[in-house]
């Protein structure tokens, strides 16, 4: 049995691992315990009653947080001509086509998100086996394959992130930093909640959202009473 750390002993006096907390109360607790020497991330995880093996029970999409995530996102864009110029103006960190694909084939992966113009999709066939396992493959359903990459570059830079249900039906995303104000974190989490609620697959009947918890990088996990997440 692993030893309980000093931090965990402190948490145990204030955090009841079985209790369902009001969202605002939980955020206050997380900020209280986010005492690391770096700006800890605030993460949210939701357990869904879905069977990801079924085609009509997939939960995947994009969510734009009103207060961003606090994370600097490096965006790579595969585009040519005017689309490439506009993407660069929009703040893309790396822009290219065949040259960028060649760099990726040699192991270059210094980016967090990938956007591609339709005329560059043949290049994705070459490097898909590299980007796919890293979760970086652009997808038209997510808007990351588009003839106007500049627009989504701006959105990704502003705090748009992808969410996707894992094998066991859990969706997990970063929703901000401990340095954010409490109301900013709450607002972002509510946006995530509303987005997942709206993304309920047609093949799911009955209870969809089973449970929800938030945590900071080095802090405790706190279970949330989902009735308190609804915007008031």
C-alpha cells in the first residue's frame, strides 16, 4: 500500500472523496490546493454511458472555451497559395505543404494541432500513420480540413480544443489554469458540460452522463453534482 503524502493528508481534511460538490465550491477547493511552483492545469472528466464500439454512440467534436485554456497551442497548417498566406497571418506557427510533409516524415512533430486545406489531403495519406497515433490527423468533421484554414487557426489559438470519448466512455479535457479566476474556470466547465450534453449520440437511450469530476495537475479529484453545473 502506497504512503499518503503530506498534501494528501491536508486534502483529506477538506475534500470528501464520496461527496458530490457544488461546482463553484469544487473550483474554490481546487484553487486552494493548487500550490505547485508552476501554474497547474484544471482538468474535467465526464463518464458517459456509451458503447464506443458502436458507430452510433461516438462522442467526438470541438469545444471553444470562452476564457481559453491558458495553454499556448502550436498550430501546423498544410496549405498552398493564398490559403497558406492567410493561415500565416492568422497566427499559424508552421505553414507548408510537401516541404512540411517531408519534415514530418523525418520525425518533426513540434506542434499541438494540425489543419489542412483540401488540396493538401493527399499529403495526409503519406503522413497519416505518423499523425494518427498522436491524435493529430486533421478531420473534416472537426473543421480541421477546410479551404479557409485561417479561421480555425484563430479558433485553436483562442482556446478551441478537441474532445473524444475514450474506450471506456470517459471524455477528458483541460479547461483552464489554476491562475484563472474562479468564475472563468466555472464558465469554461459549463461550456464543456453543455457541449457534451448536446453531443448525445442518437444511439444512446436513457442515462447519458453518469458522473463528472474536476482536478488540478497536482491536486485532488473532486466529484461534481451535475445539477449544479447548469447555468443559473
